[in-house]
């Protein structure tokens, strides 16, 4: 006697539905995290260096060396003390800050300087490569 097998005519979609619900929940949790504010950048105008000097502007100049060290007024500033120095110097230089970056400095060092400047209340930041 041979056993007869019942044929399987339907597909069980319950596991597939469970997977889609889990993916939907993951997307709902991650979606609010994707709405983070970035940097607001404006395209600067080309200005000659002589025009800046002739206008008697007060701009704080910060140099980022190739070893990712910060130099303000020919004095090296540690990364931990950078925000405090920028807060005190920012009051003396109301026209903003100029970052002179070495070509070999890291992107992280320049971004850290920009973040500290923004936290210190400096709103106008320019960057040049030295």
C-alpha cells in the first residue's frame, strides 16, 4: 500500500507578513533620526586680500597646521581649551573668523574648529588654504 501525499496548493504568507512588519517598525524608528540639521553654507564672494586689509575689518585668524594644531596670534592652543579661547577672542573680533588650513591638516580638525567657533557665538567663518 502506497501512501498518498496531499498536494500543497496554498502559500503561507504569515512569516512574510511578520518580516514586513518588523521592517516597517525599524523604518519608523530610524526615520526621525535621519532629519538632522547640517551646516548652512553660503557661497562666498571672491574678494582680494588687499580689500580686506583696506577695510580695517577685525577678523580673528586661526591657523590649523599639518599636525592638526591650532595657532591663534602665534600661540598654540590646545583642542580642549579651544572653545574658551574662541569665546574670549570672539568679543574682540566682531567681523568673524578666518581659518587658514594647511593642505595636510585633517578634515576633522577643521570641522572641530568650526563647531567650537559656532558654539562660541562666531557666525561668520571663512576658510582658506595656506
